[in-house]
C-alpha cells in the first residue's frame, strides 16, 4: 500500500468520496443533508490517498484550513475490503505530518455519534473531545468534535 499526497482532483479520491457520501447517507439518516453541506471538497487543497499494489484507491483523508493555526480533518474513508488493516491510522498520521509541515499547530475534526469506528480511531490517535462543538456543529447533539495539537 502506498500513501500519495495529492489534491481533490485525484480520480481515486473522487471515487472514494462518492462511496463515503453513500455510506454517510445511510448512517446519518435524516441528518445527512445537514452534515453534507459541510463536507464539500471546495476548500480542500491537501488530500492523502492510499493506493493498493494495482494503483486502486482504497482509502483517503484530507485537511482543510480552519483558521490561522488550525486545520480540519475531512473526508476520512477506507473501503470495506481494507478496513481493519490500520490504513485509516496511516492516513491520519500522514495528514498530521503534512499539517505540521504547513505550519499548523492544531487539528480539529467532527464526527457523528453513530460513527463508532471513527471515534475509536481518533481516540486511539490521541484526539481529545472538545467540551463544546465548534463552528457549524455548535449545539448539534449528533456531533462529536475533537482536537489534537501537532507535536
């Protein structure tokens, strides 16, 4: 498996995001339209794609500027056939390195309370739950917001 730093124009990333959106439409249920409006790739410039031995994209993640010192983790996803192999953790670590190289000091993210695998991943990688949700997720009971400072 190979990690590739790229942009949202990467065809594999686009395919994975479509699959992610289909998955989230099911797990988010009636809340999907609310969350979907904040999950566009318009402001994303930094994407990590995992490619298998044949060059097929099987996982991804991205960072998006949030403020002068913070980036937001977005669009984390792995395909069913590679789940449980530690690839999401590798993508997350690569995004953290990239954010540090770009001069950011903090990473933030939002995930849904139904995304138990994602919550476990972020907990395992040292993300801390915020007492109050940030930005558009403030007051949203179905959201969990987390942060981690760059080391």
